[in-house]
């Protein structure tokens, strides 16, 4: 992947993270099933860390 592609991927992952975090907040508020959203956030955190690591290799 190019640096630009990694930056775009990182932006997309961050956007997904914010969206899911908002969904999780709503689920917690209405006492819904939040475990799925929590698992998605954990997965996204790992992906974000990996993309950031790859971006550092370009520096």
C-alpha cells in the first residue's frame, strides 16, 4: 500500500470507530446488547494500530 492509501484507510477506520462508539453509547443508554459493538471497537483499535505502524515505516 502507498502512504496515501494507508492514510485513507486510517481515516476510514477512525470514522467507523466514531460511528460505532456513538452506536454503543445509544445501546448502553437503552440497555441494549452492547457486547457486539464493544468487540467491533476492539477490532478497530487493533486495525488502527496496525495502519499507524505501517505509516511509521514510511517515515
